C-alpha cells in the first residue's frame, strides 16, 4: 500500500485544528462573558480550580455558563449539520430544517408533549421526532414527482408547511393559559437559559452517534449531489443511504428542537459559509460544520446574553437576524 | 461468435397502467457499439434505465454478464456498468477533478479516500476525453460539450465493461456531436468497452453503430446492422412520416433526409428512394 496519506485526510488535518481552535476560543469567551462581570482570567481560574471551590463566580461559571455553552455548541453543530445533509439529499443549497418546516413540525410535537405533561426526555423528545418525520413526509409528498429537485416547488412546500406549523403552534399556545405559556414562548424563540449538565449530556448521547454516522456517509452525500441515477450507477444504495440520512438527521434535529426550541437559519448560514471557504466536499464539510456551527451558536448565544442591558434575549433572535437576510441574498443570486 | 454482455429476455415495463415496453428480447455483443433509436415516447430511455438496473421490470429480465442485473450489489454493478445521462446539472461548486474522482468510488472504501493511483487514473481519463486542461475548473462553468466529456471521463474512471449513454449529443452543436461520437468509438476500439446508446440522431447512429435497434411504442421494429435496418419502409412505419434514404457522400452509410411538407404535394415525381430499391434487390 501507498504510505502517502490521501489528500482529503491531509486537508482535514489542517482544517479541523483551525476550526477546533475557533470553537475553543468562542466557548471560552462564552464562559467568561455575561451579565455578572467575571473578567477574562477569573473564568480561567474557576475552570482550572474545578467545581468544588466556593464563591459566587465559580458557581455561575460551573452551574450556569459552562453547561449552557456546551449546549449551544452542541445545538449549533447539530443544526448546521442538519442543514448540510438536507442540502445534499434535496440537491438544493437553500434547504434547511427550519426553512423546510421540519423544525416547526418537531416544535408542534414538542409543545403537544409539554401540554400533555410529558417529561423533557424521552416523552417530549419522541413527540418532537414524530412531528419532524410527519412534516418531512408531507414535504416530500408535496414536492414529489418530476419537480422534487426544483427549487421553487421545494421551497414553496416548505413555506406552506412552515405557515401551517406556525398556525398550529399559535393555536396550541392560545389554548394554554397557565404558567407554561411564558416557558413555551421563550423556548419557541430558541433559548438556552435553562440548561444544566444533564440536559447537555442527554442531547450529546443522542446526537454524537448521529454525527459519526453522518461522517461515514459523507462520501455518499457527494455522490448524491450528482443525482439519484448517477449516484446509483456509481455504487450508492440510494434507498438505504437516503433513509439513514433522513432518519438520523430528523432524530438529532428534533432532539435539539425539543431542548432548545426553534433556532432558524443556522443550517443555512454555516454550511454556505464553509462551502465558500472549503469547497463542496462533504468529507471535509461534515466535521467542519460540527465545529464551525458549534462556534457560531456559542457566539450568537453569548451576544444574546451580553447585548441587552437588562436580562437577555433568546439566541434565536440573533440567528434569524443574521440568517434571513443571507437567505434572501442567496435566493436572489441563484436566479439566472 | 462474440459473447453477449447484455441479454434482455422478454422484458416488459408499465408506468401506471400504460404499457411502455412489451416483451423485448435482444442481446448486446461484447465490445459492440449498440444504438437504440425511435420516436419520442417509444420507451428508449426507460429501456436504458432498466438496463442500468435503475428501475425494475414488471416481467422478464436484464442479464449483465450472465447474471440478473437486480442480483448485483450496487457497488459490484458500478464496476461493470457506467452511465452517462443526457445532461448533468450541478448547483454545487465541484471541480472537474472532484467529479471525475467520484467515478473511482466503486473501487474505494466507505469514505472514498482516493490514493495517488486514483488521481492518476482520473487524470488519464481526462486526457483521453481531451478535457485535462479543465481539471481545476468548476463544473457549473463549463459548456455543455465540455461537461458531457467530463461526464464520460467520470464513467471511464469506473473502469466498466459497458457504458450506457442517454442521448449524449442531444444538446450539443455539430462539432461537439462528432467529437463525443468519435470519443465513444475510441473507447470501443482502444479500451474494449461496450457502448450502448440511446439516440435521436439517426444519421449519427448510422455512421457509428454496429447494431441498431429501432423501437416504436415499446416494441422492436427491427434490429441489425444500420445498412439492413435503415430502409424507407421501416422508417415510415416507425416515424409515420416520409423520410428519404440514400447513400451518404462518405459512402458505405445509409443517409436519412427529412422531407418538408411542400415537397410531398407531388408524390412520385420529385421523390426517389434509391436506398429502398437497393434493399429490395
């Protein structure tokens, strides 16, 4: 065998450490910044000295900020990767779980779960998964036939499914009158404020295996971009690969939505940005989206905590403010 | 006698309730240049998809190297059979090299990590099709003819025994049409690959095919060497219009000429069918 490393591995060895460093830096910034001033170095002290020390600052950092930053990184990674996978399956650079209404579908499932009094895990999570699969099915049926790959049919289907989901969500919200209302609304906009280590741990346990599976399918995603027929004649078992991609992506996205609500456009912004810098090879993009998407969400959440003078806003406000204009720009540019 | 690499036995296919192909049986010889022609909706493209194992027949079967196409694993079939579609659209910024290397994936592992050797094979394929200078260009920025040749290079990289092509010249100008057809002939002669092509262009088909299969409404009208198959009677029956058949100025090939309606007002006076007479004799 040739001892020379394949070109893809060489590129991964330069790209991943760089993105890993960015993620580490943004996580550190996320831990040290907040409404209670901690200063750059005291956060470092607190992290080094561990959880057992006393003092308010240590408690804030270990009990509140650290799990929250971990959660944000995990959520950002999941949603970016979700966007990347949908773009490959549907061969459309504008596809994304939120835009397609799949996030909305899992939100309906999750809210229904909350109202029925299920616990976050596994009840609400499974309801969200069911909701996402139902909307996915709906979108595929609506845009199927010859126009499946046409941008307009797909995006319009997504817009309609999204509108319908929004109506159902509003209906459920308006039927709710007790204290759960505020929780639901805040959660809907994408919120990390109620995160503990155990929640981050549960989400990691569901999503990390999906990340690995998707990395192993990354070369198949490249081939899928050549179209169903060509992919099959190049050795891809289309039905099996597509099913694995759809189910694992829906699972991790709905697990994420059931924990943190609707965070839009992350799956659009990050894959697009990374594709511009690193090219379209999914073997590089899958790990890059995990690290880059994680950094992006940590930064958005830190901004959401740091920008308001009083209290904080949901991170979803920031991701949508960045993402929606970019989506419009991409849509305009994609028309000849 | 040459061995058959593709054998079609009593093949039928339906979409919904309408019959697309009805009890077709024929075989494609090893290292042949086999072209399927016929009017729109005759079932040509469906037949090609059946041969590539992309759809399953309602009845009958397609055998590749003596084994039913459905019995192959996708990856194993990809080492025997390559496909070049009519057009390839690409919304993602893959380079020519990226796309051609994809053709190596049936020979590689799960992640398709390509070795030096594979890059060499890809470069050779690009040289063979004459687009090696474009290797770092983006697919989306190539002309139709260039893209078609990249797609052929990708199929060559699979190292197949058979290449199936769906109207590869349909959207190309005259120069690129000949270039693509010459390329396929070179593949047949120099690499020993069997070429199976669906085409609309009967004159091109006549100059390159060693076997021509004429399809109409899902049935075989005739098949054999172009000289035997391209006759006034067969063509009129197939296309439902008057077509002249004579000798190509290059000699040796039948040439088909379409007849505008204004010439048909005085039948038997201006229209002659020299090839037809030849065939009757």
